[in-house]
């Protein structure tokens, strides 16, 4: 059965939006320090993930399809054409308010939606920062790619938030976790640890 394009596009938008919402939810209730501090040896941090994905959306759903977001305004210093620092979009500087980053992320969604509304899934774009031989892409390709990237980073955010204060789950009101209290989770963790020790001793 052939599905109408609007249904296929709606599916892609739905899963992209769910991952966007999950990522932002991981910032709720955190101090400025905890939202920004590195929690892995490579510096991964929650607000940095949001900043990075803001650039991902503005670039892939904007510049790639001839619809740049920053037309008529200065480019941010962390934008890929403006910095030589490969990590510039992966953390927030002290003078970048959290609200400014999350607000720009939401505005990136609106800009992306305008692209989705304006173009069919087979519309052709060109990714300016990719090698010339593979720059040509379709909107469908880029929607899948950005959704996969956002889901991956939302998974990073799940783990970072749990490390910070034990909070876990997919979304507010939809945690997608097995039921259990703190004692249940402690018993489960102990069971997993014992299984690992037993397997490692063989």
C-alpha cells in the first residue's frame, strides 16, 4: 500500500519532536552548574548537547536547503563557519544564558517546520560542510539523519541526568521504565553486578 507523503513526513516529524522534547526535559530542575558541567572524559554535558543539536537543525534544515536561519543577523561565534574550535558547539560559555540556548533550539524547530512545510520529501539540498561527492541529499535523508542524531544525544542525556541526581525516564508522564522503587532498583543493580562478576570469573 502506498502511503501519502504527508503521512510519511508526519511520522518523521513525530519521532524527531519526541526526541527533542526528551532532551530538553533532562534540563528541568537542574542548577546552572549541573546543566553545564562535564560528566564524561570527553566533556559531554547536558546544555552542550542542546546547543550542538541547535546547530545541527539550523544547518541541516536551513543552509542545506537554501533557507539559512541567520540571514540579516550576525552569526554566533560558535557557528561552524566562524570558529576553528571543533568543540565550540558542545558546551555553553559563562556568558551564554541557558534560556538563550533553549530558546534558540525551539526557534530552530520552527525554522525546520517551515522547511518541512515548504518542501517535499524528495526535495534536493546540498550539505555545504560535506565532501563534494556526497553533498547532494534529499529532505527525507536529512530528516532521518537528524532524528537519528537527536535520538542518540537524547540517550546520552538520559545517562547524564541519571548520573547527576538519579532521575530517569523518557518523558514527563511517560518514563518507559519498569516499575519499581529505590529498593527494587538497588536489588536489580546488584543482580546485574553479580551476573557480570560471575561471567567475568569464568
